[in-house]
C-alpha cells in the first residue's frame, strides 16, 4: 500500500518541494556531460541541496508516520491541558440547573471536589485524543494525496476546498473509532459523581454493566460532532493560511522565517477553531448527555434537550476549541519543522490551467 501511495505522491500537485523548484527555476535543463560546467549544473546542485534539506520524501512511509506522531502530540497534549475547562463544559451540558455558567461551574466544582477534582478524566483524555490525533493527522495526509491524484492536477487545484473536506472527513471517520472508548469513560468520570475517579475504575465497571456497547454507543454521535468539526478544522485552516499569505503577510511564504510561518499557522488555527466549535457544539452536547445516561439514544437526547439545550456551554467551548485548535496546528507544524518534513506552501494554479484560462501566453 505504501509503495502505491508514494508513487501517487510524486505526481501530487501539493508536493511542493518538486513543483516549487520548477517554478523557482532551480531545476534547470540538463547539460552535456562532456561540456564545461555552467549555469545548468549550478541549478541542479541548488535543486539537489533544496531536496536534501528534508529528512524524507513527501508521501513516504516515514513522512506519514511522523505526521501521525505530530498528531499524537498536538491532540493528546492540548486536550489534556484543557481538561478542567472540558470538565466544567460537560457538567454544564448534563446538569445546567446546577452548573449555570462557566465561572459558576468552576466555583461549584472547586467547592465540592477541590483543585484535584478539576483534573478528573485526564487519563482517558490523553490516551483517547492521542489515538485520535494519530489517525486524524496521519490519515489526512494520506487521503489528501490519494484524492488529489484521483482528481488530477488541475481539478485538485480548482476543487481544493472539496478535497480538504473529503480528506479530513475520511480521516476523522477512523479517528473517532479510536477515540470512542476513552471518550465514553471520560464523560462517565467527569459527569457522574461517585461513579469512578480513575480510568482503571471506570473501564471495568462500564464493561460489567453494558459490555462493549458502553464504549461504542457514542460513536455515531461522535461522528456527528467530530466529522463536521474536523472538516471545518482542516478546510478552514488551509484556506485561511492561503488568504493570510495572499492578503495579510507582506512577503511571500518562501521569504518568511520558520518562526514567522508558525505565527501564521497559529493565527489560522485559532480562526478555524472558532468555526469548529460552532458547527460541532450541538452534537457535543448530545454526546455528553448520552454517555452519562444508560439506555438513551441520540435522537431521544436531542429531542429532550431542544434547540436551546444543545447550545448550552457554547462560550466555554469556543474558548476551549479556539485555543485548542490553534495550539494543535502550531504543535503539528512545529513537529514538521523539527523533523525537517516537507511543508508544501498553499497550492498555486498549475501552468496548464493558466494557459487554458488565458492568464499566460
């Protein structure tokens, strides 16, 4: 499988290291081996040096593995860091009478459980979202390559937003299957006082009561929440980065330093995160209530909550998800920089398409 993916990646329009060299005029024509060295030889040397600065080839097995590792760090660490905010948000969703707002929620939690109570659910959060990040970011890169080559270079550019949406939705489908068991345990620990304080207590108890169903009954609502969230997260991020470099950043991406590029990544990530929180919040409310209750279905919970009920805790979630998404993209991009992975710039219109549209002669 990896060999076929690598083969497709070489022709991928997002495989910027090769295309950028061609566009920048570094990949010059071949010179006669018997002739004297000249500018073409220098161009080849520059091209070779530019390629050698990367630790692996775009679309290689190592590339996907390190992207997956970046996803583990970006999702696992960030979600664990905001466990206190997530705990209060979940309690506001399942018991709005007791937890009337974000500040009231923190106050009640501190009064009843102390500071230690704010960390409830950190273990399933770290494990579950690390597994989710592995699949989310790793598979996104895989599906992005596969779908772009199915479309072809010109269509991949014209339909790039649809490409981002399709690749991210496909990746999240598998990511949620990996996340579901730990998400179910986390919600039980955080929202049912006295049920369990640790993952070691919660998991055996859940299995004894409901079997495997206890861990996967929330996977469909997770898809309802996470797939729209991830589609927005990736598509909005990709297009925001493109817009920032085109309209805001005063110089081309190639002239920006790595720290400057990471600042753009963080800003684009935060903007994407705000939209992510809004589109996925109703389903998030259903998941929180569903994992707390026994025997309820997603449709029953949705009907009982009503329109106003599903929007409880939105402000807390915007703060959490906005910060979370910005940090995730920042960490993910930083991992790529650290391991010297290819980081394609926003795609540019292929020359063949420019000629068809009359932009060039």
